C-alpha cells in the first residue's frame, strides 16, 4: 500500500486550516478527532504513517494533488502552516530564495555584510546556482540594490527582505 492511501485510512485533512486529524483511536491512545502530528527538530510538522515519518506539508500536497512532490515551499515561511493555499511546488533553489535572514546576520538585512578588507558594504544575491555581488560605501544603497536585484532574480519566491 502506498503512503498516501495508508494515511487516508486513519487521517483526515482540511485544506483550509492545514490540519490533519485522526479518524479513529490509535492503539491504546484515544485520539479520534485530535490533531495529528508533532513538530520535528527542523520545525516541520510530521506524522508516522506505517513505519515511516512523513512531513505533513508533503502529505498535504499529495492529498490534494495526487502526486508526491520533491520539494514544497511554505509561502509565508511558517513551517507549521500546512494550508494548501500556503504551499507551492518549488525546486530546492527556489525554496532557498524564500528563506529568512540567518540568525548570525549582523547587518540586520539578508545578503548584506561589512567587507572590512575593502571598507565597504557587500550586497549579494544568490539565484540559479550563481552569486551576484556588489560593494557600496553607503549601507542604504547596498540594501536597495540587493532588494531590487533579489526581487528581479527570485520572482514569486522573493522573500521581501
């Protein structure tokens, strides 16, 4: 039996809320009607189907579209928001475009860093396997260039930062 068919035997999915709920009790656990799944170490909702851990955003996509995606992107970046309207097919490259700035970022802006060796702000945008960089004396100009360039190169996957 395939994973989707097996999941549909004991789960229901509401595409408007993104919630999966148990259709019946599981083992000794009275779970009928309860929200299924838990958050994994990477922040994604997952559920056990048979002996396999399944990330729920991929299960939601397969539930609605009938095909297993390689990569699904959360449009609003909330890894627990599995409403079908918040999910879209993406390549791994496109998914990276929709990531927030890193936690170790010190400029406060994604793709902007201080290049001490040149005493300039470096703005960089990664897209389609290539990095585009420019350096600026002015921080605001660096931010504006990065925003414009990222928006142009990333299209619908532009994260807005």
